[in-house]
C-alpha cells in the first residue's frame, strides 16, 4: 500500500516523499528580489518531497502584490539561485510558480501606473496588498482594461521566458498558476470573461489562452518539468463560473497528451470549505477524465489536509498532497507528520510582510 512518505516520481522530478509545500505568498521580497531570509525560509523546509515557490511574477505587468518576487530581472534570478542552491544542498526539490495576476492588481503596482489587465474590463471585487510609507495594508484592486487579442502572444512569451529563467535560476521545474482567480483562471471562467472574440464565449474559446500558455512552457523546458495549478470551484478573488465541471474536464482532456509532471488541484476554496455553493464539484470524476484521456502525470490534492486526510487521499489514489499553512509554522513538517508529533500554530498576524518573525523563527523539533 502506498504511503505519504514513499519516494515517488512526478514527470521528470524524483521526489523523496509525497508531501508538497504549497505556494505561499509572504510579501518579503522588497524590490521583487528574494533575499537572505527567503534562502533560510526555503532551506528550513527542504525535507518536503517538493517545494512549490511562492507565486513569482513573470513580468512587471504580472505583479499584483507588494514585495512579491519576480523572474524577469537578473537580480531576481540571482536571488532565486541562492534559494535553489540552499534547497538542493539540503536534499530538496523546488519548482517556481509562474504567476500573472491579471486583474488582481492595483495601478500603484503596474508599470506607469496603468490599469491592470484582464480578459474583460470587470473589476475583481477583491483586495491586494500594498506598502505605502513603509506600512503594509490591503486595498481594493483597480478596475482592469480588457486585453486586446494581439497582446496575448506577448504574455504567452512572458510565461515561456520565465520558465527558461526559472531553470537558469536553478529550479527543478515550474508550476503554472492557473487557479484562484488569476489571469489564466479569469480567461477560463465566465464571471471574468465576457469576450466575444475567439478567446471568449464557448468552452473551447475560453480554454484557448491557458492552453497556449501551457503548451508554450512545456515546449520550452520539457513537459516533464511542468505542473499546472487549478481551482475549479474556488471563488477566490471574485472569480466565478456557473458550470465548471465540463469546463475543467475539457481542459484536462486537452492537457493529457502533453505529458505534464503533475496537476495541482485545489479542492473547494483555498483555506476554506471543500464544498462551495449548492452544486458540489466532482473531483473524482475530474481525475477519471484526466486518466481516461491518457494522462500519466501525478495528481496533487490541496486544501486543509492533515495527516489523517492525507493518508486517506494517498490510499484512494492521490500521488501528492500539498500542505500550506502547516508548512508556514512547521519547517520540519515532514518529520512531525511521520512521528505524529505536535504541530506549531501559525500566527496569522505575520503571514504577510515583515521580517524573520513568523517566517524563519518557528522552532523545529529537537534533534
């Protein structure tokens, strides 16, 4: 019987166990550059079978929050190289999460204080994080402008270049962020996409841009080093769709032939309920659609997992289980789960912004 602590394979990635550190935005990269604190933070957590980095902007336009890292300037790549070297020295594996937030941004964060971009000019009805006069605060996002169709190939190329930059910075691969109401999710879901061209309307049209991105990244660095994160039912950042089941089954049917390393599936709302609304999403059916279409990549589950739920998920066929907030507070989470040891409690007040407190100062178990 499979165990949470078994070594496993995800595409080209050989992982020491099935435990994944989920991407966690911490807003501690001033100027978009990971610094020494980030090096220590990720090094401490290298016992995870796989670390997925915090969301990392693929371009200045793709940034949606203050003090998040990027992958488009030499100093950012140098900062990430110090992180990846530390993780590898500790025996870990790490992929970069490639992030374009689309409409979930603010004019203060955009080049030339321009409006953020999205599939349509529909505000996200959510908040982002800004730092003004040295103080961090959450503020309403700005109204976006609709992207012109001729702009989309440039964004696809930004994803492709960022994937290549990630390998140059020492990452073992990349995870494309297609979840939680960010740009790719915005194109897929009707609540954000009111386009009437060939990137809107039908399911096939709404999937066109996300599939262009995934195919370009897979062609650039090899599909076996590429994962995709999706959140079919999550209402994060004001996103919605009246019928996500056929939408995401169609997406997976198109993805299956590519040979991706893994699919990262958020079950329900991130950090919230597993069931959203009055029409439960069928994740078992979604996984069957993925396998029936011939996909061999690992199936990663995510949302509120503890040891008991993770064990059950692996017994039922999940290949990888992602943990988020537990990894914030427990740098040695793998050991704690294995030994069923007590867990540190995350301090929500230090999740976003700041320094070492609540970032690198959580205690590990005694040796």
